[in-house]
C-alpha cells in the first residue's frame, strides 16, 4: 500500500474525506489492477492455447518423424543385410561384368547382322511378291492364249465336223442309191450275157 498522510482533526482522529478519498483511490487502483490482470490472464490463456496447439502439432510431427525414422532404420538395416548377402557375389558380379564387356562387341555385331538379315528378308519377301505377281500375270496371259487357241480349234473342229457330216450324208445318199444301181448293172449284165450267147450261136 502507498504511504499516505491523513490530516488529523481535533476530535475523532483522521479527516473522514481523506479516508474516503484514499479508499476510493485504492478501489480504483485495485479495479485497474484486476482488469489488467484479467486481460493479461486472457492473453496468457490464449497464448497457452496457441502454445498447446503448437505443442500438439509438434508432437504429431515428432511422432511422424519417429515413424519415418523407424521406417528408414528398417530400410537401412534391410539394405545392409542385402549388401551383406551380395558381398560374396561381388567377385562373380565383377566377372560377369567383365564377361559382358568382352561379349559386347559380339552382341553389337550380332545386332548389326540381325539388321542385315532383316533387310535381306524384306528384300526377299519383296522379290517373292514381285515374282508371284509376275507369275500370276504370265499365267493369266497363258490361260488367255490357251482360251483363244481353244476357241479357234473348236471353231475349226465345228466347221470340219459340219463338212464331214455333209459328206457323210452325201455318202449315205449314194449308199442308199447303190442297190438300185447294182440291180440295174445286174440287168444290163444279164442282157449282155444273153447277147453274147446269141452271138456265139451264130458264129458256130
């Protein structure tokens, strides 16, 4: 409390107004202090809430970091075991690497050879296709020539067959007339024989 000097009066001790003023002043000061403390308390409470959220967030991050650390540790251990398992194979891997390098020129040559073979196969297929097309064209021309010759031959055959048929019909007609002619010749021959007989009798 502040040191205050109260006025004294002749009877009754201190001056009443000074005491009242002092009490009111202390009340105002106390209220101001309480308001200031309340505001500071609220500010501290808000800051505490903020800090608590930050702490919770940091705790979550820390837990995530712990989990990531554990995962990375497990990965490192796994990789370490894998390397330890592969260490005995390193000489063989080195030998295989040297073998690969030694065979690389042959592999490249083989790849070039396959490319050349592919080109040759493509060219061969093209030539075969061209030959097949030419063969088909030649076959079509041959078939057309054969058809033309066949048609000409059939035309000649038909004409010849018609001519032969006509001649055969003439022969058939002549053959049908042959018996009559033979009969007439027989009659004439008998007449001639009779005439010769008569002439012979006269000569005797």
